[in-house]
């Protein structure tokens, strides 16, 4: 895979609940992390004393974070309302030349900041709230 432009990693939210996704506008930095808990099943009989893990066990999760500036009233309002309502709509994360991750996420934090001589900024964090799908491109 060749080097990719960071601005092509997009976070999109289902705006109306009918699969109509729009990019969260104004993001300057985005990140997605995948996590899997391990289940240790090591015993005295483990070969050579090496740790053994139970395949397919444990909880899998994903987290998304982003930061940027206010650019679009519609998506800014949607992100804010998702936080206050505590609902878990579908999001898409477009990873350039890799694929699209889609599934329910909850907005778990929303931070606003601004300085006297600068622009107002925001940061948001999302946590997976169900099964995710991946479609390769």
C-alpha cells in the first residue's frame, strides 16, 4: 500500500437513521483503534510454561476520536445531539485504500475549546456499541 493522505480518513454519521451518511465536517485529525481482550487459559500443563490464550474469546471493541473546527451546522448539531441523547447510530470510518468500518457507536466525550486569538475547536470520542462490519475496497 502506498502512502495515504490523512485527510482521506473520514468519519461519517448516519444523519437520519436511514443509512444516509455524511462526513463530520471540520475534522482535522481522526483516529480509529481496534481492541481485543485476551482470555488467559495457561495452566501447569502449558507447553514449556508459555502462556496460552483462548481463541475467539474476550470482548472486542473499537474507539474513534477526532478533532477539528466548526464548519457545518448540520453535522455539528447532529454530533452534539447524539451526545446529549446518548443514542448509538451507525457511523462509517473510511480508511483510504483499505476499506470501510461500519456499525453503531456512542459519542462518549465532546470537548469544546477556544483561545482569545484563535478559532473555536472541538474534540470528540466514540466507543463501539455493537457488532462492526468491514468492507474492503
